[in-house]
């Protein structure tokens, strides 16, 4: 699939090299025909299942800088993405050395009123037994010097609220190594900034992630999460190291107050006698998350909650939570759980205590009919090696 998409791009970039060999006495009519052919070529090769592409006002087909008035992407429900006043500038001679050097990839406006329909190509999720992360090994190197959009409009259907921002970044991919930098700023009167720096190399499997999101009240993040009152939000995620032993620190604040912090770790090891790695993880997060929920649930969460989870996924898809602990004012959940590749439980050993220390009524988080209780103790036991019968005790 990657080669199918790369070939049309390479051909388009190679066309300026062949133009120099054309007869200098070519007529304007022939040039118009060439531009029409190239526009059709782009539309045909960029389109795919659930994606219809239309290009208008294409110019500079045989120069190092090409422009277009608009490029639109549509599915069965209509146009979902429009790029206006776009330009691409490349180094034609670099193609002879097997490099795609794009000095400029810009647009005056990108309009995204909604996301594409579910039938669009590329929406399938990977299977649970999918292999580890790796960058594509392209036959040519790709370098983008400037990626810039003066105005990006996101429709209400994308995040629940319309947003307008600018973006600027750079990126490169060569020999299984890639890096990217991106800066996004709100320009519609609301405060919001996002900066991202990332890098990865297939050979060393070294990864770097540095993400900082800062938004004022009523921002996209608080809207997506559904935080009551839509407060100002700051989220920071930072980590570096080999992908098979990777850790990232996470910090979340609202209105300048710390809410959640901790660490997420990923580890991959190949057990003796096996060829595929077992991918394990550990999550340790805690903080005062009560303000992130409706005030009625604050008795349940209290002022401190902690989640600790450790587990591993086998190459065949089985998932085991060897350590699961969730502690808050109104809940103390502990135990372990194993689920097979078919999604059915293999082992369950869980216990939970629900209730407040003073025995007063507590509202349980969740949707639907409000549920209150004073106290409850639950235990669940199941072991598939001993049969298909489990035990559940509740008081």
C-alpha cells in the first residue's frame, strides 16, 4: 500500500525533470493539456475507497514550485476536507539521488468540518496480535522543511466545538528513522497552544516523545474529556528511551491545580524458547481527580485516587493483569485478571469494597439511573482450568 501511494508522488515530482527535454517550441495549448492530464493523474491516484479527490487551479506543473487553488476530499456523505491556496516546493535534482526534499508544503486554509465516514480507507484497527511499532522503510528519503497552514478550521462535529488555529512544523523520514516537530496555536480568540516533538529509529528502537498542551477555559481537551465547567487544562507527556523499555511521565492540571500525575511504562521481552516478544506495561497514576467529574461524585472519589496496573500481552493476544489496584475514598479494588485471545476470561480473582467510612449514602459514578449505596463487599473468583464455573459473593 505504501509503494502504491509513493509511486504516484514520485512520478509527479519526476515530471519537472522530463520537462527540460521537451521541445522549446511547444504550444500553450499543449501546456494546458499537460496541466489537465496532471490534474487528472493526481485525482485518480489520490482517490481511493471512500475518498474522492478533486484538484482545481493546478499551476506550475513543470517547475520546482507547484500551486493549486483548492483540493477537496469527499466520501459518500460529501466533502469532509478542503485545502485552499496550497503550494509545494521541492528540490528536483534531489530525486536523482533518491531523496524527496520538500522545502515548502503550505496552505492558506484547511477546512475540516467533520471526520471521514467509517467506510474510508485506513480506519481498520490492528489485530491484537499485531507486531510492534516500526517506521516504514521507504525506497527514498523524505524531508519536509516547512509544513505550514495559516488557518485550520475544525467543525463542531470533530471535537464538539468549532476551533480555528494555525500550525507549523517540519519532518523527515529516511532509512527507518524519522522525526517530527509540530506547533499549533488557536487564532479564534480562545487560548490554546500545542507543541509536539517526536523521533524514532527502527535500528536502535530509540523513541522520544515530548507533548505539551495548554488551553484556556472552554478548550478542546476539556470538551472532549467532558470536564464540568470546561476549565483551563494543561497536559504534559514526556518520555525517551528504547521502545522495548520505554517510560513516559504524565501530568494533568486544571485551572493551575494538579489533578493527575504518574508514569506509564512499556516493556518487551522475548522469553527463552520463543521468537515473539511478550509486551508488558505498568501504569501508576494518582491525584485529586474529583473536580474532573460532576460534584455529585466527589464523595466517591475523595481528594486522592490512585490507579496501579501491571500486565502483559502475549504474541497470540492473551492479556494478563497481574496487578490491579484502584483506591479512592469510596472504593478499594484489588486483584488480578486474565483474558484469552477470544476475549473470554481465563482467570479472575477480584475483590472490591465500596462505601464511605461514616456509612452515609454514596452516589456511584456512571450513566443511567442514579445508584446509591451505604456499603458493599464483592469478591469474584474464576479459573478456567478448574471448569467453567466461578464464584461471586456480595454483601
